[in-house]
C-alpha cells in the first residue's frame, strides 16, 4: 500500500466519503488510489472555486466534512475565496493539496510556490506531510481538526513522493469531541438579563438557529417577551411556518441600528458582536446602541442546544409554547411586473416544503429574508464571508449531501458568473437544483455603495466598472452551453411558469429573471 | 485631494495608464478618483483571474506595468493563480488591493482576512499603506518595484480610510533603472565555451528571445555552430521566418533529455537550469546530461541584448549573417481529418504577419511550437507558471497593449473554462482576438500523466475526474452567451473557414475545434 492509498483508507475511517476534486499531475497517485479503494464518491469541479464552495455547502447539510483535492499552490489559490466563505461559516473541510515531490521543490519548476503560505490565511490548520509513512496519521489529524465544532478548515499538503512511497496502512480517526457545556456564570448572566425586565434581545448564531435549539429560543421568547434576532448572515437557519420567529439583522447599517435601538441587553448565543459589513465614513462599526450591555453566553463552539435548554429551564419556559411564524404561503402568487416586494411575496408562496435555499441574491435579495418567514418550512443558507461566487458552488455540495431535497439557488448575476462552471457539475451529477438569476446587469450593490461611502455619482470609469451590460450576459444561453436547461422570465407570471418547471425537473434548471 | 486621487495621479506620473479592475465597496473612493482624474483606461473583468491574467499579457506586449484593482483578500485570492503565472513570467504588475478602513479590521467583519498573507506567495513586494498622506509615495515605490527588470509583482494594500482621507498630492516616480551589464568573468566563460570546440548549446530566456538580442544569438550560432534552445516555456519569443532559429525544450522529459544529450557545455543567457515540469518516479529532475558544464552568463535581469552583442563581438560574429528560419508558410493548407501533425502545418501556414499567439493548448499544442518556426513573423507567448486559465485572460491584456495586431489564443478546453469570463471583456472592449478551443473534452494531459507517474490505467473515479464529457461543453453556445460570435470545426477544411472568419472579424471570434 502506498501513501496515497493509506490516506484514502484513513478518510474512510473518518467517514469522509465525498471528494470534490480538480486534480493535476502531482495528485495522480491519489487519484489512482481513489480508483483502487471503494467508497469515496469523487465529484469533478471544472474550477477550484466550485470544489471548495461545494465542500462548504456539503458540510452545512451533511454536518460532516468532505475532502477536496486541489493541485499545488495556484489550484489552492483558485479555491481560496470559497475557503474564506467556508471558514467564516465555520464549515469543516479536509483539503488535500498536491505538492511536487520533496526533492523536486529546490528546482523551482513552473508550478512551484509556497503552498503553506497560500493556505494559511484561509485555514485553521496547515500541515505538509513529508513521508509516506506519516501521511495516514496526518490525515487522521486533519479529519479531527475539520470535525472540531462547529467546523474547521484543515489543509493537508501531500507531496507526490509521499503519495507514491510505501506506507504501513491507514490510521484510526478519533471520534469527534463533544461540544463543551455552557459556563455556569455565563448562563447565570443570561438568565438574569432575561428576568430583570429590561428590554432584552437574544442574538442567535450557528447551531442555535436549528432544530431543538431554535425551538428552545422560541419558548424563551414566548415566556419572557424578549426579541430574537440572528446575525445578518447565517450558515444555515431553519425557518418558515411553525418555526421560531427570528428576524435577521440587515446589511444596511441604518436598518440594523433601528432594529437594535431599544435593546438594553443583548444576549448572544453562538453569535458574534454585530458589526457593519463595511466601514463607512461617519457611520459606526459596532451596531449595538450606547448603554446596551452585551452578554456573550455561549460562543459558536459551545453546546448551543444545551445552553438554550438550560436557559429555558431557568426561566420556567420548558413547557411554554414557542413563538413561531404563522403560515404565509397560502395567498395567490403575485402577478405582473417585477418588484422586490412582489418577489418576496412570490418566494414566500413558492418555496416548497423542506427546500434548501441558498441566498446569494445580494441587492435583489435583501428583502427576501423578511418576506419569507411564513413560507413552508425550509433551510436558508447565506454566503458567510461575503466573497461572491459561492451560491452555485455551494448548491452542488448541498444537493450531494441531501439528494432527496429540492435545492434553490437565488443568485445575483455578478455573483453567479464567478463560479458558473458549477452548472456543468450540476448537469453531470444530475443534481436537483433550481437556480434563479436576478439579472440586473450590474454590480448593483456597488452603485449603491458608491453613494454610501460618500464617493458621489458614477462617472464613465465608475460606470464601466460597475455595470455588466454592453453586452448583456445571456444566462439562458450560457446555461445551455454547460448542458443545463434554462428559461427566461420578464414578469412574475413567467417566473411562476419557469420556477415550477425548475422544481419539476429532476436535474438542474436555470431561470434568468430580467430585473 | 484624497488619498485615492493622489494614488491615481501617481500612477499617471509612473506611466501606468491602464487598470484592469474588479472593485468592491472598499475600493469605491478609488473608483471615484478614476472618474475625476482623466487618463486611466479602466477595463472590467468579471472575475479576478481575468484581471490579473490581463495584466500579465499587457506587460508582455507593452513592456510596462498595468495596475489591477482587487477587492480584499478573497478578490486577491481569485487573482492569485494568474499572478503566479505573471510572477513566473517576470511580468511587472502594480496590484492595488482594497482593505477595510484600519479601525474596522478589529471587528472581524465577513470579508476581513489576512491580505498580506494572501499576497506574499505570489508577490515580489507587499505593503499596506496606513495613511492617506503616504499612499502616493507607496504607490510610487510600487511602480518602481514593478518596473525593476525584467518585471516584478508589487502588491499595494489600500485601506478604505487611506483612500478617503486627505492627501498632500501625488508623488514623483523614479525612472526605471537600467539593466545591469553582464559580468566580465561570466562573459569570458561564455566566450571560452563557444570557442573551445566542444559541443555547446546556448539556452536563451526572457529578453534574449526578442529583437536585437535574438539576432545576435543567430549570428553567434552561424559563426560557431552552437545549438540554440529556449526554455520549454517563454514569456514572449519572436519567431517565424527570417528570425533566428531557436528550438524549444519539451514538456516531455525524454524529449528534452534527447535534445540535450550531446551538449557538453550549456551557456545560459537569461535562462534557468532546465528542469522537468513535474517529478516522475525514476526520472531525473535536472535535464542536463552528466558531465555537461553549465555556465550561467547572464540572469534574466541583466542586459541580455548587450550580453549577446558582447559575445558576438568576442567571437567575431558581428557581421555574420544570422542563422534564421526559412519561410514555411507557402504550402497549401492541409485538409481532411484533424491530426496534431496537420494542425501544426495548418498554423504554420495560417498565422498572419505580426500576430500575437498565446499558447495554452496544452496537450493538443505540444507539437505546434516546432511546426510553426517557418510561419510569418509573429510573437509566441507561453503560460509561464503552469496554472491553467491564463490564455483568454492574457489575450485581453495583449489586445489592449497592441490594438493594431491580430491576437490568436490557442486554448485547451479545460484551460479555457477556468477564466472563460474573459470572453465578455473581449466583447465589451471589441478586442481583435481569434480563439481556437481544442475540444478534446478531457484533461487529456492528465490521462497521459496518470501513466507517466506509474499510476496505471484510469478506473471509474479517475475517469470521472479527468474527463470533461457527460455533458459535453458546447463552446459555441457558451461564447454566444457572453456576446462573442463563434463557430465549430470538425475538419481542417472547416477550421480554415472558421479561422479566416475569426481573423476577418474586427472583434473577438471563437472557433471550437472538435478533436
């Protein structure tokens, strides 16, 4: 058995059985080992941003890491933006990055570069495994790191001679560690805040937005009258009718300030201090009002379900009916011309039961979150690191992780273009993904931001850099070039027809919505 | 005047008047300054790999740096692979990377990450400019670094508050330093080697492959009978009928070994020690035969034209007629089914006078270099860092730098897909680029490499990761989606029609050649 095979068998020992891949020459022994050993599903991405974004989407649904297979420093570089998004989402990923044989590096061949240097900014852990005898143990360590709650980016660098040299066999992988319990004093502070009658808001993040944890939060809200917010972006939130009411903070500074202005105590469970996405001249970075006490009860890596259950118990809310969203999906579909308000109402009515919605709609999508709280129960996934080009790639991973669920990707046109190669993977794997492209033919968010930062109205150069017209991108045609069926909608009535067609198709379908 | 404007005016002082850009919120003041100050041509790339690849292609033709404008660490990450290619090409680029306002970084907003860390592996120089008063001077320094022969990657990080704060004005930019003269002892060693009667080969790299330098090499070869080789890849080589005969080393280890096997003295002018692209079990990394003396007369940053002229003088070759390629373009175009041999003959006859050819044809293109030495005089540009996704992007930059010349991009399908967003920029800017996609619907090079590394024949997983079929990419349709006219060829006769149509079109045209 060579090093590569010992690593593949170690991945299987650690229940890592999906590999999103874009290999090169230095990874060929690993590719051959994936042939010899049964059990790893290999999915090709035609660009590394697809590979790493898919691994992020996969983790958010599967709750366990996939492996990626990447080719040297530049291949890793191509995957870096979506590793950034995954790291901010606290997703677990085991990156396997091929490297030249150790003895070859000194010759500075064309593809030689500092892989560890490229990996470090977007990884929680980086290691080069210099021997075929140690790669299995290093692989086991990488899996353990990736599985550390809530999830971490582990990058294992695999020199070609480590892959092709002799190994002793695979390594055992330690079971994932249990999440730490909430600290008693932090819990007590949270209880006090929720009992003392001051205006208090729960700010939930990470695993607090799902399952039982979310339900406990709903009971606490019903019992105490506290507000319940989530961060502006969330890796995965279970929402819709019958689920606990959670309002999302806004990208727009003024709106978040408004949402928080009456709060005297902010109780954070798995969330971070709310800050603005960007800095703007004359606007605050921190969105918490003056005089508001901030109480971090539990960080993202803590047992958040246990934390909320304990809070509920202390507050006598164990048997309180949770405050939940009322169904809002029964109205007729809105018709006629497209407006953002009507689009929100459309998705509120049209999201199917148990769907997975990936939201990279950027400007067009800002109102969707608030408008779809009463939709049929579904999961909603945000881009967490703000680096566009995430949605289509993550949809690949979500669909691989949850093959029986409808996946819906809401995409800005500028964002979708970054990793549009994901369409091909969707076609090859016949993934059940319905994509809606909001084609406003601009980096519309930036036309607003130019004004927000006080830089004035766009002139010729700014306009050239912030618009996607001249020529207009034709998304229906691009999709067909990748083997994905597609249709165009210019009204809500056409959107209804197209969206239905997408959901009915067993494979991918793209709707270009002209804004 | 704010910091952003002082930087734009400094760029103009340094003759940097093209900016390939993909900006975000943190760059909005810089974008606004590009509006206010006349003189910088801004070209939008819909993905950062297009931006950095274009800057590489631009430098190779213009001989001076362009600026890039990139958005925070992930935007830089997306451009990293083509910065790697540019760094290996020794191209000069001034990267301007936006950063959060300094006071905002502590809050770890979604897009916060270690920009310097991402930049360092693919940059020769990295600096964060912390004040609006210093950004002009830092910009001048960045230009100076980028212009250091043969060219360097300078990455200047521009925090938003540095851009929007008050500045004193632009900075002066020092004139580019002259290249160092060749060292006398190194020159003497080279002369001795070329005079002593042993089998000697000149290995040329960088600027030695162009203009007068190349001509001197041709005279030396005619006078001494030495061989003349170039490295396997070259940033830019002037070739074709009437130009000095230079054979390129091969990607295939065995072929390079064969080309060098009789050489007893290898005289390197602007070139590096020839090594294999990858390491293969049982094959050497260094391609120079045992007992061959390696003499590095001048590194890439030295005055190579002066070096070769001095060599020619010492050898009495000043007035010797150079050994040049005979015209080979007069034959009839080959017809019928497509073979690699016939394709070589086709391009030998079809490359128009003064064309710029970008070669990222990978497997299909290996024979083209040797087959087209007798074509009409042209420039030939190789991908220098081996990170695919270079050709279409670099073609954008080459066409901007040389608007009066025909640009021809020879592209593997796997490679072209990495930065196919470049098609849109070609359409918007109406760039005169003819693209030929060699559609073998596989990472065909890797199917060969699997065997080369001794990993055996591909099984199911390997085949899934090394082929681009199921579904086939439809390049004609994809191109049309980006607003680029396109046609398909399945025979050499069809290729002749399509290639002619491409050359006749004033804007971009794509030919999908089914292999």
